[in-house]
C-alpha cells in the first residue's frame, strides 16, 4: 500500500496535461504601456470615440494608483512596461464555416476536448471561442438572434450596440474600482457581450473559452451580461493555457446586471498553467467579477472551480440592490505545488429581504496556499436580509496552508448573518473505515475529496460538471481518480 | 513630529528597568510605524489617528473613589496611570512587586523578561515601550497558589486632556496558580487617554485566570496584553467591555512551547456612541496546543462593536486544536457590528474551526414570553441573559458575575 508520502509525491510529480503551444501566427503590439499604446489598441479595434475617451480616462487614473498589497500572496509585481497589451491571430477571423478556420486552432481545441462541431450538435452549446484576444468563431448566433438574444464579442458590440455599451460599461465595476480593473479598462482587448431581452429564457448554455497563447501577452478580457426583466441565462466560462516559463498576466473584468425577476447563472472552470513543481512560471490571475441585482426578485449565482494559475486573486461579488433579490456563491479551489489562491466573494446587501448563500471549499496540496477572503455587508436599508456562509478547507500534506479571512459588517437589527469555517486534514479514521471495506488508500482519498467538493460540483451545468471532475482529477492525480 | 510625541518627550521619565537602548530603539520604530488609520488592516474599524494630534497637558493624581470594588488583600491602585503605593497592599508571601522605576538588573530580574516586553508591533505599543514611566513588575512565586486574587484598579479622573503610558509585567513562576482581576472604573467624565501594556509570562505548569472588567465613564483606552505561554501552562482571559467611550483591547497570545492551553472569553456591549474594539491574535507556534475563543457582542443605539480574532498556526504546529466563536446581536438600526474571525493555517494535522453569527432577538421567543404574561422588557432581559449565560458562567467570582449581569440589564433598560 502507498504511504501518504508516496501519494503526495506522486501528485506533485504529475505534469500539466494541457500544456502545449499552438503555432498560430499572431499580431503583437510591442511591449510597453503608455497613452500611445492605449490609442493604438483602440485604433486597431476601430473603436468609436467614446470608447477611446473611456480608455484614456481609465489610463490616467491607473497612473495614480499603487499596486495593492493586502492579499495573502507572495508575488513579484509584474513589470507593466515589459508586457505586450494586444495580440491577435493574423488570419483575421471572419469565417462562415469551420473549414476556413486555421487547422492549428481547431487542433488546439480538439486537444482541449472542445470540438466545436461536436459540441454544437451534441451539447447544444453556443461557443464563443477566444484565442488570445479576438473572437474566432461564434456559433449558434443566428439562432439566438431570432429570439432577440445578443451574444457576440465585445468589439462587435461596441460597433453594433453602442447605446447598450455606453449605458452599462463600467456601471458595476467602474474604472476607478481597483488597480487591475483600472488597467483592464484602459487596455482591454476583447471579451463577450450578452444581452437577454425581456421575458426571454436563453434556450442554451452560453459559453466562452479563454486561452492565453502568445508569450508575454497579457490577456485583458471584458465580459458584460445584461439580463432584462424576467429573463434567464446560464453562462459558462472555461480556461486552459499552455506551458510558459514566464509569468503571464491575466486581468479580466466581468460585469453582470439583472433587472426585475431576471436571473444569471455564471459558471467558471479555471485551469490555467499553474507553474512547474518549483513554482516557476504560471499565470497571474487577477480578476474582478461583480454582478448587481438591480431589479426586485432578481438572482445572480456564481459557481467556480479554480484549479489553475500560479496566483489567483478573485472575488466574484454581488450587490443585492433590488428587494427580495438573492445571490449564491459556490466555489472549489484546489492548489498544488507552489500555487497561491486568495479567493472568495463579497455580498453587499442593500435591498429588503435579500438573501445570499456562500459555500466555499478549499483543498491545499504540496507547498501551496489557499485563502478564503469574503465580505458580507448588511446595509441599514437591508431589512430582514439573510446570509449563510460556509468555508471548509482540506489540507493534504504538511507543507501547505489554508486560511480563512471573513469580514462581516452588520448595520441593521433585522439582518441575520451566519458564518462557519473548518480546517482539517482527511481523518485517519475515515481512511481506515474505507480500508476496512476493501477500498485502497488512494481510492479512499479520492472518495473523500469528491464528497468534500460534491456540494459545489452539483451546482455546475451538466456540460461543465464533467470537465470540472476531470480537472479535479488532473489536479490531484495519483490519489484521486 | 505629532503633538503626542512632543508632549511625551517633554515629560520626565523614570523607567530604569528598560535600558536607554531599548527605549531609543522604540522611539525610532515609533517614527517609522504607520498611523492607525482605516487603511491599516489591524485598525480597519477603529481610526485612532486623531489621538496623535491632541494638545496634552500634565495632570495631578488625586484619589477619587471608583465605581466597583472587590475586596482582596492583594491590591494595586493606579490613579491616572500612576501607581499609588499608599492605597495598594499585597501579601509578601505570595507576590513580589518591583516598580519599573527600579533597575531590573539590581533586582535580579531575568533580562529575558525585559527583552520580551519590548513590544513594538504598533504605534501605541512602541510609544509605551519608549515612554512608559509607570508600572510594576509582578511575580507570582514558584509552586504557590495565590490565596486571594490580585486586584489591579485603574482609576482615572483627569479633567484636562492628557496621555499616560503604563507598562506592567506579570511573571507567573513555574507551577504557580493565580488569579488577576483588572478593574477599569471611574465615576466621572475623564479626559485621560491611557495606553496600558501588560506583558504576561505564564511559565511551565503555571496557570493564570485573568479578568478585565471595563466599566468607566467617557474615556479613551488602548489596553494591550501580550501573553507568553510556556510548556503545559494555562491562560484564561475574561474580557468585559461594559462602559467607556473608545476602547481598544489588544490581546496577543504566543505559545512559546508545547501543550499550552488558552481560553478567551469575552462580552462587549456598546450603546450610545460607544466604540468597543476587540483585537485578538493567538500564535500557535508549537505542537499540541489548544485555544478556545468565545466572544459575544451586543450593540444598541449607535454603538459600534468589533471583534477581530486571528488564529495563526505555524508550520509544524501539529495537533493544534483551535475553536473560535463570535455571536452578536444588533438591537438597533443604527448600531454596527463588525466581525472578522480569521484562521491562518500552515500545518495539516490540525483541527480548527470558527463560527460567527450576527442577528437579532428571536421574535417568536419574545412573543412566547409575552403570551405568558412577561413584559416585553423583561422578556428581552431574559433572552439576552440566556444569550450571555455560557460566558458569564465561566467567571469564577460571583461578585463579578452579578455585576456584569446587573450592568447589562441596566444598559438594556
């Protein structure tokens, strides 16, 4: 039978399965960051004047900001002048059918297990695939268009729906919000835009695969989802990236807006390159995700599976402004080797009878550190608001760390807030129980970890649940199947 | 420099226990440390930077009776931060007391204790190390059980704005068993800002039961306790923030060896414009240590109650058991509760948990009482008493328990 040490060793020796580079020719702006670069990006994307103004305002503000220090993370501050802020595949993507797409790109997708054609037919998923920064293929668009649903790349939306963009861009995450959101506002390359009209239920799961491909290119995505009154949409975001030696920067911004009776379900599977066993390389992932339940009875739910990135710094949050609005946050974060994750959520209750649920599971292996940081704020106006938070951490190996930093601010005498957290390792008696019944140690650990994360995995849409389980297995390979 | 620094540097200091090197170093550190403003994570909910810009004056220390008394043969009385030996008495058989104005080396005090009391982790503690001119070193004798508790009374009555640094060091020698009751109370409005730092050394197999009772009129207080626990030692703290204006309690526990046991028990109840901040850290640096933390908070009117509790488990501190619980009730729409329980864990074979709830009085329970002929006011008292009973039961002294209960009922009225 394997000893603990063997199993831990084995997990640590597992290589990153999705590490490969596709040779697609890309156009890259020379590294550096100044006003001209911002203008150049805007010009290359052929943006209207208002976008350029907005970018420049953001850039002006960014220059006055300092790199934040508060996270429980050890990192070297990226050299912002050494990064190239825009990369796009040279073959400008304007395809009608898949045959015209660069075969290399198709191969990449196939390795990742997202065959566009098959998924179109089998899973009924509309995929807006993003390689480096430009949308390559948007499927099912016409079908959605008939229903009045807009699902397109951000740059397309800027041209075709400038009024919507003007109205909503930066309304949830203003460019002044934080260091990386501000940087994103100045130099963002592309992203997704979703608009669901009144009383419409989006018939399929919308999904986007982000991928970082060119060396030394920051990926600055921006997603904006607007759900009009009485509408519903489920949005999936999945990420994988090839192996690189230098740290790559990713600073995305996601904004969600729900009006009366609307619901958005936002699911993420993140599996970017976490760096090698010595902690060399890997993606820096600094993401600002925030939704606002603007209307009454609206709902936003976040589900995330975080297995990748050298550094993760991410707090999908909800502002519960409408009365009776609700929000959920389900998260599993797995860190291995030298990965560091500081992640959690913010629930800001403003409306009456608002409800939020937070379930966060952290699994730490190797020499990694995994922190939950969350804020629950009950404003004076949030009468009868309710929150429940649960944060559990599992430690596998004696060199890793698990931390919990909840912030609870209550300014109201009708609100109820509950928070609980536990940290422990897999108990010997649990493993012994399984051993007794003929289950090997490895299988027992697998069983226990799966059970530990089940509550969150269950919340994922079917298409994603399978991939998520695969990712968990890869992250812990050797002990978990 | 700020006006506080200028005021303190102008005052004459008589602290011989701490060498001039330590104190000069503390001044340098003080200058470098950031102000306690909201941007500093540890002072997120209590911005005390304005305390550095007030014009302070010297004050005469006249005696005045305090609000709450406990009879004991062992008693130390501090008036406006200054020890009054004529009001103090103690049993020489159990306790040895050396004022810090005496040279530590001359009194055969191990220099290790002085070096470990060189607290520099925030601006107030650095200030205290640099300028403390009052305070005593208290020794509980080896293998001796204290027959009566040591009562330390802090009475303030200054009518002019002033700032006092008091530094006490408590050394519980090996195998000693002792009880300390710290009472902060005064009848009238007071303009004194006191910055009290107490270093407590609980040596091998020793145990201390430590009560901090804060019930005073209008005052600003930064009350820090640094506890150093050695093998098999036991430290229990009971903190009751019942009255005052702006109170910040720092309680920092370090486990210097294995098998330490720590219990932290607390109640805070701010009303009107009171601002009560509880800041606790337990550093588990060794194996087989246990922490049990249990704080209950109530807030009424525009009161602000804060609980920050951090449990830090260092690499290698295996078999740590740590449990943290903070439950709060908000009684009015203007009151605020901030709760920040934290776990920072770098060892795997541990069992740590924390829980925090903030809510209000259960309306059904209130209705149940009312339907049985209990007035709403009485029902409220009943339910609040039930909410606090687990914490109150931990108090050893009946007198204190009764006082805490009465005080809370009075504040509820």
